[in-house]
């Protein structure tokens, strides 16, 4: 029988019997759970997607700046100034109790790229699970 053969939604529910009410509550609870998990994974994905390129650019710039400055050759005292600036650039910085360097920024950026990939995959699976079991 197709859906159009029932007189109304009430008749369709009556046809399924008393178990249909529990199944609908279970399905609704499951749908809410999947939706909350989907929102959480999409939120983490968006934050990681925003921070990963910024960390990668900051780490690459911090890593490259001393090397670029050491390649600059100038005449007279300007050369000493540039070399002094390159020598004074920190290799590590203490931020909120953690030591941060150029390589840790780059590594953290790649970890965030991996987090984005995992969150996208899980969000797609949750969305599929949410809409397949109708």
C-alpha cells in the first residue's frame, strides 16, 4: 500500500500498532543526538578550518624571516643592523605556559588540517545516518 491509500495520518499510525509510538520516540531521540553531534563536528571543523592556515602562515613566516634576513647583504653599518635583527629574533616564545616555535606552529597547522578532514568525514556520516533511517 502506498501512503496515499490511507485516509489520514491517524489511520496510518493505528495500522502500525502500539509499538509505533515507542519507535517514534526512539527515532526522535536518535535524531536529536545525531543532530547535536553533527553541529559539534561542524563547529570544530569551522574553527580548525579558520585557524589552520593562519598557524601555517605564521609558522612559515617566523621560520623564513631569520633566513631571509641573513641572506641580505648591505654595505657598512646597515649590514650590522640587519644581522643584529636576525640574531635577536626569538626561536621560541612562552605563550600561556607553553613554548611555541615556528615548527610547532607548522605542526599544529597540519594537525588542524587533519582534524578538519576527520570532522568532515564524521559530519557526513552523521548526516547520512540521520537521513537514511527515515
